[in-house]
C-alpha cells in the first residue's frame, strides 16, 4: 500500500510547519550560546526567553516558573528525585496507571528505602477518585502525582478537584508540605492547562506530543517549591537544569504551545472528536468481540482504545501496519516488551484481555 495513515499520535506527533519555520534560524544562523554576553549569545537568550514567556502564558504562570528540560521523562524524574531524596522519610501518593517515567523512579526510591509509596487504583474506567487520594494522605506525605490524561486509554482525571482538595487541606493544616504534580503530556493539546485553575505546584509538558520537536520538555515549578536539581554545572534554567540550552528546540516548544491555542486548533480538535466517535461506533458495531477500554465520555478526543477477544494486539498491529495503518498496543515506552499493560491490569483486566489491546490515536 503506497499511502500510509498514522494513528499513533500519543507516541509522537509530526512537526508543525510553523514550528519548523520558527526553529530554522536557530539551527542555521543564530547558533550562539545563550549564556554568552556577545550579540550572538544575546540573540539566542532573547529567543529562549520569548519561548519561556509563550509557555508561561499557556500555563498562566510566571516565566521564572518555567524550566526547560530534554523532555517529559527528565521533567518527571526531576520532580520525584529532586523533591523526595532531600526529605526525611517522605510518603508519596501516585496512581497505578501513571507513565513509567513517574512509576519507575518512585519504585526505585522505594526499593532503596528512601520513600514510602501508596499507589491508588482507578475504577474500571480508569478514573482516580479524589476521595481515595484524600484517604491515602498521611502526616509525612510530601508528593501527590496524578497524570492529567492517560497515554494509553485516554482517561481524563479530575485534577482540579484533587488540587482543590489538597489546597483546602494545606489551609487547614499549615504544617502540611504536600506538593501536587500532574503529568500533562497527553492533555496539553486538548485540555485547559491553567495551573491556577488546576491547583498544581508542578506540571510536565513534552514538545513532540503537541506538534513540536523531540528532545525538549517543560517543568512548571510553582514559586517557592523546593526541588534539588538532577544536573549541576553552569546553573542554567534558574539552577534547576545545568547545561547549554537547546535553543532551537525551546523556540519550537514555544511556537508549539502557541499553535495549540490557535482557534484553528480548536476546529481541528472538534473534527478529531467526531471522527474518533465514528470510529468507535463502527468498530463496536461491525467487529464481533470488540470492546472499548476506559471511559466512554471522560477521555481525550483523539483516543480510541479497543480490545479484541481472541486476538493478540501485537499481531493485529503488525497486520494493520502491513496494510498501511500505523497503530500501537500501548505506550511507546513499553511497546518493545511482551508484558501486558500495567494500565489495563490496573483496570482489573486479565493478562489475556490486556494483551488483546489496540490503541488508535489521531
């Protein structure tokens, strides 16, 4: 088949033309180091700070609260390792359906005896109940990390409700040091990421999930939130991420968040939802033994996640690829393994059911 159709936007999205156009001068002409005092460096610094202001506007925060990283994995590790390793016997609350870049560092610190962790189970549709989060809070709880929208089943979590609950608790108990983090990587294209409305202290973004470049991410760090850096050296990014900044990538990130806010993007997202709804309707109607995973309503508009009874998802993905359709069985970071999805297992599905999954993301 000569024409190929890409249905794996949760793994990565194409680079938007306007994003590439914005990046090109900093790949070809304006190569200065933004830490340099001369004119080349000043131009690079100005471009970097313009991008920071664009991201700050997108998040409704101050520019100094925006830290650029190499991607979401680094940002999530900075949250977990940078916050928890400096605390005395900290307790962290997260969910069983988080991305591996959140779960793995927590589990590693747990094995080392550095932290105590509570993993909240979702309901059968993948929703985390704020009441369960509240019940899990202890006197030594330092971090709550719940993703905004799931990368596999597309379930949208009640982040603002959890944020309001934590803020209320902190007002009632002035000794509480709870920091609230959300991984908004999959949500950024479709959902409101206003950190004031969400009530979060930390928020993660990724460039290549919103038509931006790979190799760049963002960590929003609320003012006066104390994190220890993972990398030390030149003190770039307010001392949180030493190393010469990826100016072209950061410029691309700034342009990408602007494009997300473009009215044309809203029109596109409505069309995406309509086509997704049609796909779900037709698959469930015409393919015997097909089932939808996750919430039928509280899900990202580009996400369709199916299970097909009696069929291995990877076999079906390979067959569809041969026919010209690029789909996946789950998160790109775990696609190479033969293990069932931890997200689907957390929904209460069996290993066999979990291995029958197929994710179609437009």
